[in-house]
C-alpha cells in the first residue's frame, strides 16, 4: 500500500501546477523547487572561483564539496572521491572509454548489449580502433530480456569489460546486474552499468550493484541537466588523467573532470537527496539518511507499480496493441516505463492525438536504436512510450487511458 501524500509531493515540483500531464518522465523528469532554489542561491551568493583563501571562495568550495558528499550518500559510494561529475551520461561515458583506451590490447573483448541506450555502446565501439573485439549480448526476442545464458556464451578469458543497462529506457525491464558482476569478476572482467532509467525509481546502491562503473543523469531524477559517474576507487586511480598534465593520476576525481565541474548544478543536486530524506521522514522512517531515502523509494515504487499496472491492464485488453516489454508488473521486474506499438498505426499518430489534450508522451527509438532495429519496429516509427514518475496520479492515468481509447480505435 502506498501512503504517499501526493499533494505534498506535487507541491515540491512547481511545473506540475498546470494542466499538462507529464508522462515523458524517462525523457526528463520535472525539477524540484529546492534544486532550483539552490542553483539560484549559488549563482547569486557564491559565484566565485573555488579554492582561494577569502571567505566567499571558502564558502563556495564547501558548497561544491557538500554536493559530492550528498551524491556519495545518495548512491552509497564508499569514498566521496569515487564520485565524478559531468554534463551528461553520454559525455561521461565518452570520457571513461577515452581513459580506458590506453589499457586496451589487440584482441581484448568488450561485451555490449543491443538493448542499451547508445550512450553505453558507442564509446565502447570506438575502442575497436585500439584493437578491441566488440561482442553483442542480444536481447532475447521472446522474453525481451537479457538472458544470463546468452552472456555466458560470450564471456571468455579475453573479456575485459561488460557494458549494460540496469533498466531499459524502452522495455522498462530491470536487468540482473549483480549476477552479471559476479560472472564478469570471476573471469577478471569489469562491469559498467548505465542506470539512467533505473535511478528515478529505486534507491541506487552502487556497492550492492556489484558494478565497477555506474552512471546516471540527474535530469531524470528531479534535478538539472547534469550527471554522475561512480567508479571503484582503485579502478579510477589506475586510469590516466584526462586533465592538464600537472593534474596527476592520483587526483581523484578532478583528473576525470577536465575543465572542472559545474559548481551551481552540483550544489543544486544536494536538493535531491534532501527531498528524498524528507519524504522518507514524512512517511515515518527513522534511522540514517539512506534508510529514510529507501522508505521514500519503497513508496514511490508501490505507487508507480499501481499506475503502471493500470495502464498495462488497459493496453493488454486491446487486441491491436503489442506491449514491448513485460506486460505485467511482478516481482520488481520492470520500471513504470511502458512502450507499445499499435497494429496498422504509426506511433506518431498516437502521440499527435495525445498532444491535443496536453498529455506529454513520445514516440521513437529513444536512442536505443539497435533495440528498435533488432525488434523490427522501425516501420511503426519506433514505439509509443509512456513513462510514469512517482508524482503522477491515478486521475492522470485515467485521463490518459480515456484519450488513448480514441486514438487506438
Ligand atoms: C538509459 C539511458 N541512458 C543514457 C541516456 C543519455 O543520458 P544523457 O542525456 O545524460 O547523455 C539516456 C537518455 O535518455 C537514457 O535513457
């Protein structure tokens, strides 16, 4: 049972105060007022260069450091120097693969999936230029999941990296990253996880994930266009510096943040953890900050599952609809990101119909282009995607379904 107080929750997001129904949350979530306030505060009170001895600079340094500590707590990093910040997941992934490039030898194998967003594929593919052999872990066309048995056939003594997504931004499927980590580590390989589609719905725990690298973007998690890459300390230390020649490989995380981080957006992100802690406390959670955040996410998941199940049940009842992903929520198997195609209709038609009623949904490949191609969904123009966040309401899903019904017939 969800006990979320949606009036309180929605009041935290000023943009929700209009008649648009935001159901493109996997594209980008709405932003917390407290995040925006912090960005405003930083820019108007402490916009100076960090690291000088005068008071304003000291205050600015403390704000940016507090952001790193807050994000470390949000993701359960062991050391806060494991937290690398950057403009986007895509940008951070290109930096990472650039830093890995010198360690690649002819014939080293890298496994990527065909169901990831391109952000966790393209940079790895470019390592072919350094002699890497890229193997594709294909999505199973019946189960629409990444099957461990298929991975087992690809792993070898030459495997250096496995790159995969924690949750698919199209299928919604949650992937068994900890099992993959165990398999990869057993043969001396590393695991890189894209958690962009996971982090808005579950409390991230980088340690429990088993991953070596874990990346996601804050604009999907109620914050600004900004992102974090977490890596195990000893792994990050072994990478070369991508910063100026005098910033050595021991200078974490600065060596992987060339040009430095965005100070005001870093500080803004502190508002995300604070929000989650306050929601958890409001729901009666005691204990440390992570326990409170966990309570918040537990209730988000209950609520989101209820909305997703309502939508899935409706879609399931329509013969002309093919749901692309699990068609029910069970056992934590999917995120509330629901994709489908409609026989005889382009996905664009459905979305355009919803535009008329100010219901924000979207169609396309969502940069998981290889997935749309392997599932042969290009002829529809990709999938229609409806992606729910914890601040959506039952009434919004009812209104969506009412208008979908016209669009489908
Ligand atoms: C699963 C997934 N990974 C990566 C990205 C790319 O994130 P960014 O825009 O921060 O590069 C997205 C964006 O939609 C995504 O959905």
